[in-house]
C-alpha cells in the first residue's frame, strides 16, 4: 500500500462508501492489482471498469466489505485463499498540521451504510471504458467482451 | 511549577454509540519485537516499528495506542483527522 492513495483508490472508496479498514486484505489486493495492471497497460483505471469485474458485498452482521469476482468475468484471482492474524494489527494514518487536506477525498471513518454494488454490464460502460476492456482482452488477460 | 492535566478518558461506547460490541472490541494489539522474531507462520504481520516514523511532510503513520478501537474518529485523536489500516504484507 502506498500513501497518499491514488485517485482511483479514493474514488473507489467513495463509491463504495467505506473506510479503508473495512475492506478485507484480499479485496484491497484486488484494488492494488487492478491499479497496477492498468498502469502497465497505459490505461486510466476507473471505478466503473472495476465494478464491471468485481461486485461489492457487505457482511451481514458487521461492517466489513468484500470485493468478489463476477462469475464468468474473472480478471484477478485472490492473492491468498485465507488471511489470518491481521485483525487487531492496525496502524493509524494522520495528516500533518501543515497539509490537513492530505486525507481528503475518501471516507476516513467506519461507515455504517456501505454501498453494496452489483456488477456493471459492459453495455453501460462509457466508450473509453469499453476501449479499456478491449485492451485488456487484447493483452490476453481475459476473454474478449461481446 | 504547573502540573499537566491529563485529558479526560474517552469511553468508546459513549462516542460511537452506533458501533457493535464486536467492532468496539476490535482493538489494535501490536506485536512485540520478540513475538515477531519468534513468529514462524505466514509473514502477514509486519513490524510496526518500521512504520512508526514520518514518511513525508503530509502524512504520519503511527502505531495505535493500546485498546484503541479501530472505528475511532478524530474525537479520540485530539481532533486530528486519521484513518486506520491493518498490518498485512502481501
């Protein structure tokens, strides 16, 4: 993880309406891998493309959030099947007095009403995002879109 | 000679009335250096001391105080905005 967050990371957290700590480790690994993959391909990552490949689910009895591959549209696989021992091992990140805006642009604190998001269909993506999906297909990382 | 008055003790249950007991109990209990040296399992825990420093002029990464719930906000941090991240190495 790198600080400060990228524009994509900030926009995604805002869209999901969740604090960073509410996402499970594997879910954040998806976010980072997606960001890195698009950087490698020379495309700008967007929240809409991300939601095309991943669904956002809330845990029933608590405030944790998971990101899951959309069936039949798997772009990335989980880094590790199960992480253990990470709960209870937290840092806190503060902004300095000099630049209080350094943490602007995404939810800082735990949110009760996180947003569960269904996958966005290809047809509802913007033309630019559809082009990015085709670049992904040409790069051989997923099956071609319709 | 003036003695410093300690800040009033914060009760997370009073501050975060919306939070479940499970979440309030989710406190940071950082590993000791000895525990890290003895750790034989997956390398998913990181030595917080490596991060407890100022990274640049804008952002500071700090270990949590003992018993600090991870659903806290700036009210429990002298009014300074913050967010929490967990220690995981991929």
